[in-house]
């Protein structure tokens, strides 16, 4: 690939150990590629005359080392940038190489099949998923896809909240007011209703809180009736969760909840005490972290109840022993930042290698169009299934307007793919730590920075190929005939796909790949609108342009696939 070739040339020209970074300028007048390597090296004191002088010397070395016919020109720009323009022959050759790699293009083996655990979604049993779960689940799925594309053996882990005193309250509520048939009909809604009723009634009857504690204690002690109810609540909850996952195209390798580690918690407490890491404080057990500038982490409450820290240490030790991962990613909101700092430092004190300490992949809130948390007019939180239903309904109307002649089943398939693609792209295109403000109109816009726009671009490219199918294989392709500015720009963008995939994984930033896909779609549409393809009378050039269309469609589909977005042959 062009990028790798330039990096190799730079590495030979620069001093050993120099940091080499290439960027793609927004405007071609500043080069196809650019580097600030000279400025970095000048800052290290390698040039007494400054960055511009060092850049001139580095430029001379680059021009001497570079293969003949590789660079069209190399220029130095203030205050010390080196800008590169590649010859059209090199760019044209790149298209043929990309085409030969087919679906493997963009993948690499840097992960060397090392294991990475990505923990995401993790809903609470008996409670509905909401907009935050959508962002969490979509973000985790995209990161898992990206790590897999970079050669890692990815373990997709769902860690549901299936333990705690709330289950004592739910069991008590069910025994008082619950109906089996009602839960089987609408599991999450009915269990939530029982839980809310328990809290409302407990405000008037304090004895209910004690009843909830008693029921949870019985559950902890293995009471057969309570154990069966708890298992049933989990089973009914996952019927709903799995329906959502199926619609979103989400799959997990492991689903293990908090309850799995209940028997290991005493061992964690013992380990913390024996290593001198924990101490008693006002009846509770804490892990002092002042040396890291952090408040103490709470390991056990004064009443003896375990806490997240204890469970998460047990979970971490289990994962390391069983899977030996090189990285463990936790997809959890910004608000848990302090806790995850405490968890990582506690793990380090226990001797966990830095690379295996939990990595907090944080993300911002999902807000409605008014900048507030999603809620109904009555103030109730809007649930994920309601958000998806609204998106599908809106997409259904759009599909009806665009393709009313299609059959009902096909229209529904397209509406679902468009709606879910719109939701996913909205969740992924922004910096993950930023809050997202929903805008239904923009989200479903077929002409803007949206999932439907990318899906439409793919469908448009595939339509060209279907119409040209009879002509593609009969003419030998001559990529040398692709020499217009928009053709060469599109090829250069295609060549950047492997880099985009690698950077998005390394930076834990699916938005980098989303931006790449959007820019690729823009260039593909510009090419389509500027150059005749099906009507080109030059058969060799027509064949080359069709190859460019085919490769662009394939790379766009691969990029969307990594983001978890379905492609459509027609919209």
C-alpha cells in the first residue's frame, strides 16, 4: 500500500528510532500525504538551524531513496512539513492490488491471534434496556469487530446484572402481587411494574423493606423456591434481550453475570487482607489508594455486603486464569470513570500485569432533541424497544415513498435495515466520550452524514454493477485509463482503508472508521456524478471504471460491516 511504502522510505531517511507519522491533508494542494517528522526531530535537538532546514535535508534523502517514478513531487512547507504527491501510475497500480485482495483487504495480523475480551451491553435482569444500552451495545460490537479485523481472537462478553438485594424485593413483590401469565406475556414490563410497586408500597409500609431483605437472604442461602423464581426472572428477561439482540445483529461468545462469582468473593477479600492492601474503616473494608491520588475503594460494606469492586476483581482473576487475554475492555459510561481508575489500580496492587488491567472504554449520554435524557411527556424513561420501533416506523414511511412498488416483505426488510443502520451510525459517528443529541430527521437523511446515506451509496454502486454485468468480464481491464482527478482521489481513499481499520481499533475510536466510510461515500458519489460509466464508449476505460465501482462497493460494505451496519442491494 502507498502509505506503507512512504513510511518505509521515511524510516530509511530518518534517524533510527524517529517517530514517523503520516497524515492525509484535507486539501490536495498540501499533498496526498504529509509528515511533521522534521519538526519532531528538530524539537529533539537534531538540527541547530530549525525544523525547515532539517526538513530540507530530510527531503533530499527521501528523493534519493524513493524508487524512480514513485513521487510526482516532494515539497517542504513552513514551519517544517514535508508534503508528498504520488504519481498517477503508482495510484493506478494500487487499485489492481486492492482488487486482488478482495474481502481480505483491510484486515491484518497484528493481533497474532492474542485474546482480547470486550465486555458490553450488560443489561440488568428484570429491567428494560434504554438509549444508553443502545450506545453501549453498538460501541462494543464495533470494537469487537475492529479487533477481530486486526487479527485478535475476540471474546464478546455480556455481563448482565443478575444479583443483588433488588432481587429480594422483586421476589417479595411477585409473591404479593405477581401473575405468571402476565410476566410470560410482557416479561420486562411486568417485572419492572412489580419492582416499582414494591418501592411505592414500601414508602407507606416499612415492613416491606425487611421482607425484601429476608427474601434475598433466602436466595443467597439457596432456598429452592426463591432460586427457581430468580432463574425464571433471568430466563424471561433474556427472551426480551435476545429479541433486541437478534434485531440488532448482536451475538456474544460468553454470557456470565455477577452471580457467577458470588462464591469467589470471600477469597478476594482474603487476598486483599493477606497482601496488606485492605483495612477496616468504620466497619467497612477499604483499599487505600492515596498513592495514586485517588480516594479509597470500598471492598465491603459495614453490613458485610459485597460490592462491585470485589466482584470485578473476582471476574478479572477468572478471565485471566481461563482466557489469558492481552487486553480487557469494559464498555461503560463516563460516570464510572473514578470507579474504573480505582479498579485498575487495585488490580495492579494485586500484581495484575498492566496490559491485563481493566480498560474503561467510556462513552457519553444519549439525549433527546431538546438536549435532555430520553423520556416520555410523563417523565418515564423511553426504552430501547420503543426507540427502535419509532425508527423503523419512520424508515417504513421513507421506503414507501421511495419504492412503493416493492412487496410488503421486502419493504419491511429495507425499513428495518435502514432504521437500525441509522441508529447505529448515530451512536458511532461521534467521539465516544461526547454526548449524543438525537435528531430523527438528520439520522434518517439519505443525503447527509448518516447511515442511510452510506447504505444508499452502496446500493447505487451495486445497481451500476448489476446493469453492467454483461460487459464486465469480456474486456481486459486497463487501470492506466483511470486518470481523472476524482478517479485518482477515490483510489487513494480506498488505499487508506487498512490504516483506518487499524487506527480505529488502536484508538478505541469507531468514529474514525465512520468518518472514513462517509468520506469514501462522498468520493464515490463524486466519481459517479462526474464520469460516464455505463455510457462510456471507451471499452477499456469502461471496464476500469467498473472495477473501481466494484472495489469501492466492496470496501464500503466491509467498513459498514465492521460498524455493524447492514448493506442493501436496493433502497
